[in-house]
C-alpha cells in the first residue's frame, strides 16, 4: 500500500468517526450500523470501525458485544488509544461515560497514557 493510499484511508476513517459521532448524537443508530458495517468490510484490519461499533453497541445497551469490539479494535492496533480508553471507560462498574470516537477524545496524563 502506498503512502497516498494510507493517507486516503486515514482521512476516510477520520471522516467516518466524525459522521458516527454526529449520527449517534441524533440517535440515528440504523444509519450508524450500516456505515460501520460497510467500513468493517472495506477496512478489515482497521481498528476504527470496531471501536465505533463498540460505541454504538454500548449506546444501545449491548455491553458484552461492545466490549468484544473494543477488544478487537485494540487487538488490531494496540497503539490505538480510543479502543484502550473505551475498554477502561466501559470496563468498570462506574463508567465515566466519556467514550472516545477518535484520538482527539483521548485523555492523556502527559506520558501518552
């Protein structure tokens, strides 16, 4: 894959994250599911679609399936901070409710953690 293709994929996935954030805020879960499933098919090795479906599943009340997708996103790319943050956020009894759609939503302590 060329650098140009990688940049196009990154831009497409970033736009997807923004679109899903907007659709979830409007509670348009059906459109979210359709777009995310298409992205999983188009980008099977990307963590972003799995992270997004995890957020959607969490918002619609399917916690076990959401956790599976957050773990899948993290397994695909252990450096993908949104998946890690969502695992930490939703993997406790007292969730802070702050999910990470993309890297811009990640909380760091100054050390990258």
